[in-house]
C-alpha cells in the first residue's frame, strides 16, 4: 500500500545512448528512473559524465566546497572501479577548484597529471587542461609560459579569456 512508498527526489535526469532515462538522486545514488541501479561499463561512464556536469555547475556558482566533495567522490569511485580515464576528464575541473581556492601546487599537479592521462585516453579534452594551466601560470606572473599555453589551447573559451587577461 501507500504506507510503504518512499519519495525519491531526482536532482538531474538525462537520457543515455539507448534512450533510457538515467537519474542522479538526492542521496547521491545513480540509477534508472524505474529504480534499477547502474551496472555496466556504459553505466559507469554515465556516472562520470553526470559527476563532471555537477562539478562544473558547482564551479560556475562558486560553490567550491561542494565541488571539492564531488571531486573526492568521483576520485574514489574511479579508483574503486579502476577507471582512471573517468576521473582524468573531470580532473581539469578539480584543478580549477584548487586554483580558485589558492591551492596552486595541487592545481599544477592535477593539471600536469590530467594532461598526460588525457593524451592517452581523451585527447579532445587536453585544451581545457592547457588553458587552466595557462591561467595558473598567469596568476603566478609567468606570463610567457601562460601565453604559450593559451596558444596551445587554441580557441578553448578559457584560453580566449586568458589571452584577454594577459592583454590587459
């Protein structure tokens, strides 16, 4: 009966490649709208993608503490399932959080590591890592290195903003 029903709050919902609705629930769990859990490698990639979107949203709203929590959860999840490329894509976002919090050595380590992992697993994501590393160099006063990294990142929006900041 109705007394056994549990209300579940959905934070975000999207469709996977097969068209099935995937949900991120308020309790941090992922699953399908019908309540079944994620199980396959494809499902694990969905978790990574959703987590990156949540981290990016936290960064845009300057909710750095929440972003750091999500980064930590994704890092643990990636390690547990032995899917290093899953966190590599979001690592550039995590490095941006570190940069915003003033943790420059950690940001540099994350960006350097992410760039090398991305070269092997997801080359299309390298420009963001380079642009964020360029921003770190700009803040450190290492303007020539920053300019070179922004150039290497080509037309990535962060590189465009970085080149503009250097021109000021």
